[in-house]
C-alpha cells in the first residue's frame, strides 16, 4: 500500500469512496449511480438471475470486441 495513504487499509477505502463514483446496485437509495445505471438496475432487478447473467455476458462480449457494434456513449456506459 502507498505510504501517502497511511498504514491502514481503511485509508485506501476512504480515499476511493471519496473520489470515485461508486454505484451500489444493492443500495436502496442508489447514491452514486447515474440515471442510466438506475434505469438498468430497475429494469433488470425483477428478472431471473439467468436472464441477467445472459445480458451481462452479451454486454461483455460486445466490449471485448472493442464496442464495434455499440454507439460511443453506450460503450462508455458499459465500461463504467
């Protein structure tokens, strides 16, 4: 761990939470989530886990192909 962040792991966690935008899909208030992330979470939260896994696999496959079949803003969102 970096000396600048102190000797404890909690400093690193605090720094990340302060400066990073984190979206916790399990949180009730969705603090840190973009509007697009909230729409995705709301859309997929009631669906079976197998459907969600299939969607995530599809999106990862598109990203692995450098997003050639995606609009630039959609690719940016998927990479968040």
